[in-house]
């Protein structure tokens, strides 16, 4: 099958998992009433899913070698679909949270496995940029479509259908993957780095848990309930990094970061995604709290960002196969930061919806120029043998940044709201949001610094190693590309 057919299946599966990251945000208050539990408990319907996503990603590279990408993808989608069906049948808050964790354990592997499959398929046809642009659609469309779809389902159907809707889509994705994915041979010789897994997965989960708890209270990270798990998690992650640089067969080979394109791409993604995903939650809340719009309307008002990002991603993804990637990614970062700054500057009680929408569209256009072109540039020098580890590394970076960003922004916003001179005053509320946006703008703009090191030349496609001679050519090509 062609790379485009493979990409179509991967986009379908990725869209369902990305949608489930944001679709429940609009339903938290209805779920509080449904199960008669505090909001702090229901928040774990969203947080539990995110923690499971982050915890399972580190084992993906080993699992792809042990079971094969094709079989692992179908297994991951099956687990995600099963978790979705059970979540739709949940009888109390505790069961819903547990089934959301099961969803995350399957969903966390869908994107990195899919990325590795499409990297290999696209490399054979020399269409890395174009295929990566398709794969990036769920990442950008999902966060915009999720609140809109979730609001409609909660208002017009039932909250249960936020999860049950995944059942037919998941089954279809598994069937299509079985038909169109290329056969691959598992390589079970590599052993699982159990100690590394026990350090990194709990470490990431503890850091995200601490930040999530910090965003719930007024004392932020100063509270022992948030500070202790965050510090413990950081110690585990640092220990994992030190260990992975010394052992022969680590869970994730961080020595790949010695290759300049991958290291630059990972740092650019870390900063940009932190700012972008952190700021994403502010616009709907601004519309609801300051402008007093409905939940569904706030989701629709944010749509220009997603539409512009999806459109520009298609253009940028094709350009990155023909022009130097730095000429796409660096202007995209600056454009996105400018659009976000323009929105923040206008985010007052009486601001024009049209001008706000234009600012969001400018930001979205910049985002579409950054995400997948950056990944394509970062992975061009990666051979087939290292593709699983590279895709896993980039997905961990994106997932961690996408979790840390909202937690950081939530902490800042909570502090600003507490300092507001007049509680409930629209002008004071708007000021709190405007000041909070500064953090997202700074993080997003800071991504321009590593982006300056992205290749200014169009690199040649890397031959895939299929034999001793080709393997030598592959190694030499990567050495040249790294310089």
C-alpha cells in the first residue's frame, strides 16, 4: 500500500486519541452533577488520561521491536477502544477515572507507533514532509474540535457518547490497519530496560501530578501535596537521563540527541508546545468568564486557530520537502507568537470578536508552519533502525510539554485571579488573563532560539539500510547530515 493510504489510517486513529485529550473538558461540571462528587475528583477524568499517556510512551520503542509496529498499533487501538466503551458505561466517578486510565494506556502508544510507521513508509517514497503534514492534522484539529464536539454531545445527546463514539471509529481503524499496514518482522532480541521504565514512567507521572495539584490550590508548588511528588518525579527523571547515557541498551537512547537535527527539533518542540498548549485553555475560559459566552460558543470562537493551522500545515508540509526547513519553522514561530500577543493585547471585555478571531487565525497559521515541518526536519537524518526510538523521544517531548504547559498556565492564572482587585469585575478578570498570556507568549517565542540552528539547507533523502553496503551509506549520510 502507498504511504498516503497508511497515513490516512494513522490520522484516523490519532484523531480519536487526541480528541479524547480535550473532549471531556467541557463536561466536567455536568459530570460533577451526574455523580455528585467534588470537582477535584472529576478533574482526574482528564488528568488520569494524560498521566496514562505520558507513562506508557517510554515503553513504545521496545514494544515495537518485540511485537512489530503493525501488531502493536492494532493492539494499542484495541485497548483504547475497549477503554472508551467501558468509560461510556461507567457507573460512578471512580470507575470512569479507571477506564480513562485504560484508554490512556492504549492511546499513548497510538501516535508514536503511527509516526514510526509513516516515517518508514514515507522515506521509501521521499515524501517525509507531505506525510508528516497529514499526521499533524489530529494534533492541531483535535484540541479545537474536542470542546465543540464534547459540548454538542453533552447538550444534545449524553455525556456517555463522548466515549461511545470512539467504538465504531476504533474498530474501523483496527480493521484498516490490518489491511493496509506493511508487514514487519519483530526483533525480540532487545530486552526491556525495566529499571529505566520504572524510573522514567513514574517520574513523568509524578512531575505532571505535582503540577496538576499545584494548579488546583492557591499555594501552587509551595504546597507539600504538589512540591513533593514534583521533586520526586524530577529526581527519577534526572536519574533516568544519567543512566540512559551509560547503559548499553537503554529504554530510550538519549544518545540520539547527539545528532544535531534531532536535538534542535526536540528543544524547539519542548518550548513551542509548552507555550502553545498552555495558552490554548485561556481563550475558551476568557470567552466564558469575561464575555459570558456559552461553552459551545467559546469552542466555535476558537475555531479560526484550528482552521488556519490545518490549512497552513498542508502548505508547509509540502514546502519542507523542497525548501530549507529553517525558512519555514522560524518564521512560523514568530508569526504564532505575534498572533498570540495580538489576541492577548485585545482580550478586554468589549473587544471585537472579528479582530480576536483574526489574531487567533494568525497564531494558527504560525503553528501550522512549525509543528510537523519541525518533526520532518528533526527526523530526516534518522535511519529505519532508529526510527522507533526517535519517534518515541519526540512524542514524549510533545506529551510532557503539552501537560506541563496547561499546568503552568493554570498556576499563573490562579495567582492572577486571586490578586484581582475586584472579584467578578470583567475588567479585572480580563487583566488577569492578559497577564497570564505573557508566559505562553514568552515560551512560544523562546522556541525561536533553537530554531535558528535548524538546517538552512535542503537535506537529501536518507537511504534506508537494507544490506551491508546500504547500511554503510546510511551511516555516512547521517554523519554528513549531523554536521
